[in-house]
């Protein structure tokens, strides 16, 4: 299906892409800590751990968490917009000796990415909150079409007041309104100096493939 985008929307997408490319070009971005967050560890190794299945990481950066999931028995695909990050993620997976499919693609256009799913787990560590508003429905559609029944989405995001343009932020109300067919089952405030939160959503019903 063809898309019609206004000049302002194209500018906004280009600005986010440029910002991300600049971060990776300049070296190790500030978010690239090599540490898997305890919220993901709890979901994978905690008392109510999910059974390993298929996972898709959105905006995987240099792949720390995709590698973590693969090490814990998940079949993992991971997507990022920036080829420099994708190359590093592939190297990290190779160095760890795990099989992760890392693709350079736009998470709001997953039909172009070759990640058919279905997935039991989606993981997004601060990607969605930077996606321009006009691309967010594309993100939701992509996940919804690839979600196994009962699939989880674990997302960390900055609140809108944390940063200015082109980072837009995310709220629980926005996720509730946008993720039709999903239930927001947990919101836990983050521990950052600026407002952040961890969101858990669950896909209800059958996979819409
Ligand atoms: C704040 S960084 C976080 C990276 C990684 N999750 C981490 O925590 O190390 C956001 C990531 O999302 C990627 N990204 C932003 N918009 C994207 C899009 N539309 N499609 C795919 N990746 C995107 C960026 O290139 C960047 O790697």
C-alpha cells in the first residue's frame, strides 16, 4: 500500500534517523551500557518467567539484549534503523556464539523487514518513545500482525516531558489508546532522573496473520 507523507512528517523521520546515526558514528551512545535491565531479566529468569519462544527486539542498538535473550533459549530477531548499530549487534552475537537474526529496518514498516513472526515476546528499550507520532500506528500494526496469542510487549520509554523534539515520549494513556487488541497490564515508573516508565502489554485473542 502506498503511503502519503507530508513534508513535515518526512522531515521528522529524517531528523530522528540523523540523530541516531550521529550517535553511533560518534562512538558508543550513552544508552549503550552492555547491561541487560533487571525488568527483562525478571521476565526471562524470574519466578514467573516466560517459557522461551520467539522474540523480536525493536530498536536493538548494538544487540546486548538480543544476545541475552538468545543465551536464555529464545529464538531472536532484532531490528534497528542504523546499519552501524546492526553491524555491531551482529558482531556481538557472533562473539557470544549465539544465533540472532539482526536486520537493518524500520520498526514502523515491519512488512518490509522479513520478520514474519509470530512472536511471543516483543522487547523495546527506548525505541518507540522516539518514533514520530505519525509512524506509531505502523508500529502497532506490525506488532499486532506478528503477535502470537497472549504475546507480551515489554517496553521502556521516556515520558514526553523528558526531552524536546524530535524525541516524542510515551505515556500509558497513549499506549492504551493506540494498542487496539492489547491490554496494558503493568506500568512501573523507571528510576531515571527524568520521568520514564516500564510498560507491559499483552496481546489478547488469536494472531492476526
Ligand atoms: C535510545 S536507542 C536504544 C537502543 C537499544 N535499545 C539500547 O538500549 O541499547 C533507540 C534505538 O532505536 C533505533 N530506532 C529508532 N527509530 C527506529 C525505527 N523507526 N526503526 C528501527 N529502529 C529505530 C535507533 O537507531 C536506536 O538504536
